């Protein structure tokens, strides 16, 4: 009985960790939106994020992998550079800029397109095959098209406005009596630009996933690999920020929401999340980890209405539901494909063992 209970508890640990991770990710979106609204320079924010992540990860990599650290090669350095470029410099800057131009709920919804976009990128890089003669292939293609349709819907259609509840609390702007919504602040043009930047973030993040997967196969020291990527991303983001922002006063900030958002995103959302995600994927696989992505959308929608005074629109609700449905179709198709491949591998292994037995007789 004790053994069964311990097995149940162990089985629930990855679930609890993924819920914690997605809740923490939702908190990161809210904090970044608050910092952007407070006037923080977003390029400098990206540089500080990876600097803080590097400072936190480097000692962990040194102590935990000091004796068994994998050897660095030119290919590993190239893959780490590409991972830092797409997952750090490009994806991070695209994301924070789109978040500043749109709403927190919109940005959270768009990140759920990443599995579908990754599927498209994998086909372009010939890492996946579009097998329309199979159920899994049709599910992945259908899920991708449904997800993209949802993204188009929340970009170009607003519809009626919903208020989840009425509250006088305004954590983001305690001294202001009225908060201008992002879509009103920047106009329709700003919302469309933010939408394209959000989609560009999905593309850059998908390329990062592919580069990170290749890096993990060649470089098995995960803490050191993460520290290597974040350090390269730090250099790239600092250089980009220095080239575009010459005002040195922008680089300093006191004990405020900007400092909190920077520390939270660098340490919690980057340094701590990378080992957690790796552990969950090792226990249950990438499909399991990806299945929890829509949870952050729900948390952001709730927190956004309470903390940021964001109101939901019919287009956002319908588009978000389409994106979530598309995500699960892609994940279901990928899961079914992986099971079929595993069954084929087991069948081939059984036939090979049977052939060896016949030969030995």
C-alpha cells in the first residue's frame, strides 16, 4: 500500500511542477507588461534578463558538472550561438515589444502557436514529414491550420467586450484613476504590428527549439549548456541595446517594478525553468510538457483583468479557444506518431531477436 501511494505521488510530481511552471510563466507576462507600461526600456530589459540568468546559472554549472562536463566543440559553440540568437536576442525582443503594443492575454494566446509553428519549421528543415495518408499527419496539419486561424481571428477581430468582474484595485497604476488599454493607446496599427511581432516571436522560438534539441544531443551537460546559451544571449542583447540605446540613464533603475520584473524573468523564468523543463521532459516527454502551455493563457486572462484592468473581447476568446484546440490536435497527432514509431521499433527488435534465435539453432 505504501509502495502504491509513493508511486502515485511520484506520478503527480511532474504534473504539479508543470502547473507551477506555467503559473510562474503567466506571472512573468504580467510583470513584464507592468514594467513596459511603467516605461522600462525593453531592449535593456532583455539584456538584463539574460545577464541575471547567466549570473545565476554559471555557479550551478560549475558545481554540479565540474567533473563530468562535456567537451566543447566548434559545432557545439555554433549551435549555442544560434540558440542564443533566435531564442534570446530575437524571440525575447519580439515578445516584449509585442507585449507592450498589445495585451497580456493576447501575448499569452499567441505563444500557444509555438507547437504548430515548430511543426511547420520542422517540415521546412526536413526534420518532420507531412504524411497526409495517416491520421496523425492529418491531425497535425489540421491543428496547425486551426491554430493559425485563431491567431488571425484575435488579430483582426475584436467583437463585443467582456468584463469578468469590477474592481477598484489597480496594482500596476495605484496613483492613476484611469488606465488606457494598449490597443487604445497605440491604435489599430500598433495592435497589428504587435500581432506580427508576436508571430515573429513564435517563429524565432520554434527555431530555438530545433537548435536547442540539436545542442542537447551533442552536449549532454545541461546546466553548462544553458549557461553557455544565456551568456551568448547576454552578449548579443547587450550589444544590440548599446547600439540602439545611447542614453546611459536608461540602464539604471531603483527598487521598483522594473527591477522585480528583470530579476523574476532572469532567475525564475529562465535559470530555474530550464532544469525544471528538462527534468519533466525526461520523465514524461516533450508532448507532456507542451500539453500544459494553454494553462498560462487562463492564468494571464484572470490576472490581467484584476491587476492590469484588461478587458476580454469576443475575438480574443474565440481565437484563444481555436489556438488551444489546434495545440492539442498537433500534440495528439505527434503523440500518436511517436507511439506508432515505438511499436514499429519494438516489432523490428522482436523480429531481429527471433532471427538470431533461429540462426543459433
